[in-house]
């Protein structure tokens, strides 16, 4: 696999940050924060929650970066941390929602509010089609096409076997094609 200049620069920054260079860590965070935020958004579909997830993820990255043995693995490693944090946050949110529902009927207002936020975030036919995918397929497609990760790196980031990642990509491509071709025929 041929590595791009950006990928090599990220490896350099990860190595330097791992060695304790605070400036390199700051530059790494500056370059990767938007990507990790986008990944968290794809997993949570909640702007506030995704910011919290990424903030907590940066704390984990900062703490554990010295233990990262291969700087080239930084992208998959960072995405995996965000994936885990997002899963934890979603579980916590679901538990809290169940408790809230036991005490009040405000659930319908929260669902409508979440739908409004999602509709505002969806711009363009491709974004709308991607948003219709299940979170695991949406994450796989975005990591593959938007972040240019390999199937093996996506597998590491999502903690799923490579075969599962390939299957998610295949199903996601099929669904995206069907949605986009359907709009072309209707439009």
C-alpha cells in the first residue's frame, strides 16, 4: 500500500508525540480532531454527545500514546478509541433514557428533537443516503472512502473481523446505489 505524504506526516507526528513532543501532539490533535469528530458523529448522530466522546477519546489518546508501538497504526488506533467511547456513551445514554421514561413521558420530545438535528445535518443526496445506513455500515463506508483506511485498519478501528468489514461495505454500497439510483429515476 502506497502511503501519502499526509499519512507519513501523521506517522511522524505520532512518533514525536509518543516521545513526548507536546508541539507534535498539538499538531496531531489539530489534524485529527475533525476526523475523529466526524467519526463520532456517524456513530452517535448527536452533536453534543459526539463532542463529549471525542474529548474523552483525546484524554485516552494522550494517556496511552506512549504505549502505541507502531506510529503507522495511529489512525486505526484513534478511531478504535472513539468507537469504544461512542459505544460506552450510547449505552449510558440508553440506560439514562430508560430511567427517564420510567419517571416521565418526555421521550417523544427527545426523539423529535434528535430527528430534527439529523435532518439539519443531512445535506445532499449522498449524505442523506449515508445517513440512512445503519451506524456500523455508515462508519465502515466513511472510514474506507473518506478516511482512506484499508479494510484491515477499519477492522482494527471498529473491532470487527475483516470479513465483517467487507460485508458491511458490500451491503452499504448496495443500499447507497439503490437509494441514489432511485432518486435519479424519480428526479
